[in-house]
C-alpha cells in the first residue's frame, strides 16, 4: 500500500516501484489518498523517479546525479513525515529507504572517486 511510495527507489529495483506509478496506478492512487497527497502528482512524481534512477545509474552527469540523490532524499524524508502525520505506522519504509539511499550515496562516492 502506502509504503510503496517510499521503498525501493534508490537502486535498480526502484525502477519496478517507480514503474508502479504508471502500471499500478490504482494502488498508488490509494496510497496517495491515504496520505492526503493530491493524486495529480502521481505521474509527475513517477517521471521524476524514473529520471532520477537514470541519472544515478548512468552516472553521465555528476550534477544530475547529485540532484537525483537530493530529490530522493527529500522524497523519502517527506514520505516518512506524511506517514507519521497520518499515523498509519508505515514510516518504517521511508526510514529504511533513507538509510539505503544514504548508504548508496556515500558508498558510490568512495567507490567511484578512485
């Protein structure tokens, strides 16, 4: 349900979750409505997540990659805050996603800077 908004966007598996914004729109719509998000954001957010994944995975532009990581960070942070605000108990997914994203960010900095 609602945890799909936050979980899995920082890696290649995130393409599946981001793809849900286009192929499983009703589940995402339900998650958005339960968090009091406007549903017109589903497609723009799905597009942004796919573009962010491309920027991170291809590493063609350091600037785009940094912006993508920042975008995912704020997406996960705000998803966690939304789950806490509605009290649905699903903030754990956003917390895990944030930890995984930060791990990915700092690991890629050390691995690819050599």
